[in-house]
């Protein structure tokens, strides 16, 4: 996931800003593993293999 | 069926299409999901041979019903959002048009599809395409942030179509364009099809009446809403569609009836604009 795209990203529930947490980056500076946190909803959306999982919480859990 | 259940079965159905090898006994196949047929169908629904060639192999699953990209008149450096991006076919075509200074974002609720799309982006070395898991009814996208919203034969699958159009409206910048193609009805489908979950995944039972569809776009706030193109839903597509076949066989529908049903289903390409000043 490109960091520049943070501007466009929003929490799927409240549409508020998300806070990026980086655990692993690749050589191009893209986030491979990390999370996106919504302070308002107190919800953490995972980034795995470069893909942010921004499904609403209840749908996300049902897919696991 | 409740909307949560619909979403669940649709997601499961498309996960199987995304990873056909992962299961051995899947009769579910959507609008012509066979990759052998994908190229042929691609041409029939309006993609040029060139377009079919330039995208990474595997990105065209032959699941769409039109070519919104050709219509979207995308410009260099625009930001494009694809609702229900699947394996990424339309995203890659859009990416070629908006160039390096542009961005294309694909949202899909099926993890298997998003994974495929990401692999395809890597294969094709696309740096201006990003995919994320998300629901088109709850877009993980900021207000007023994209220039164009595209979607190809996906919104019919949503049990909350009005909400999808409202979300598209919200994320578009003022002056931003909506360009979608989808399956709609000219006549209501018989109940036995409406109630078939296979036909739902196959883009049939979820389809609503054309006027209702256009009404939902207008109700979301879009202006200059117009149908740019209308075509009968490719009959080859339906005939080859194992879903439809299974439904026809199961319910012993006579051929005339099949024809009648076929003629009440069409694909449309619709355009709309988010006005510059919203009240």
C-alpha cells in the first residue's frame, strides 16, 4: 500500500481519518504489513501483504 | 433472504470463481466465468483486441457486462475508483489511461479476488493501481477525493443499491463522474428465478428494473444522468452460463420461457455527474 494514498483512505464506518501503523515496508517504501487505526471507532484495520483490509468489522470477522 | 446473507453468498460465490482450483464441486459460475470464453466475451461487450492484450493475463475473468472505461473518457492524472474490481481488468485499463500521475483504486469485498488482482498488478508492473478489501456499501474512501467512479456489472449484486450510489456520490469530487455498466430488467423476473441464489450470483436475480436503477442514481444526487448505451445481455453469455443452465434444467423451464426471460434482461452503461455545488 502506498503511503501517499492515506489522504484518500477513510474509515468505512465513520469515514474519519485513519492513522497508519507500519510494521514492514518494501524497498519501494510501500507498506506490506501494518494497520490503519480509526480513533473515533476505536477500530484497527489490518494491512496484510500490502492489502488494507477495510471491510466493516462484522464482515471482516466472518471471513476469517 | 436478508442482506447480510446475500453478501455472504455472493462473496463465497466469487471467491470460488477467483480460485477455481481450490474446490472440486462448484456448480456456481457467474456471467460466463470460464477464462477460455473470457476473451471472446470481452470482445463482444466492447473491449478492443488491443485492450484485451495489454492487461496482465488472468485479469480478465469475463465477468463483466460492458466496458465503462471506454466511455469514462479518463484523463491523464485523474484518480479513479473501481467498485467491485475483481481480478483488476478494468483497473489496469484505467491505469493505462490516467498514466503515472494518476491513481486507480480497486475495492472488492472478496479477499481471493483482491489477492488475484494484486498478483496481476505485480505481473504487469502496474505502480499506479492499488487494491483494497472493502464493501461498496461502506466505501473506505474519504469524501470528495476521486475524479471518476467506475463499476462493471457489480452493483446488481448489492442488496443495497441506493446506498452504493450514495457512497459513490460522497467520495466523488464536485464535478466528478460516475460511469457504470450493469445488468437491469425491462420486466420483472418470475419468482422462481428471483429466489434462486445461483441466479443471484450470476447477476440475474439481484438486477432491478431499469427505471428504478436510474432513479436510485438520481436520488443519490447525481445530475445529467443518462443511459449512454443499452444492449441485450449477451445471450451467448447466458447460454454458456452454468448457473443459468442449472436453473433452467432444475426448474424445467421451457425454451420459450427462457427466451422471454432473456429479453427482459439488458445491460446498460450509465453516466452521471456530481454537481459542483451541492446544497
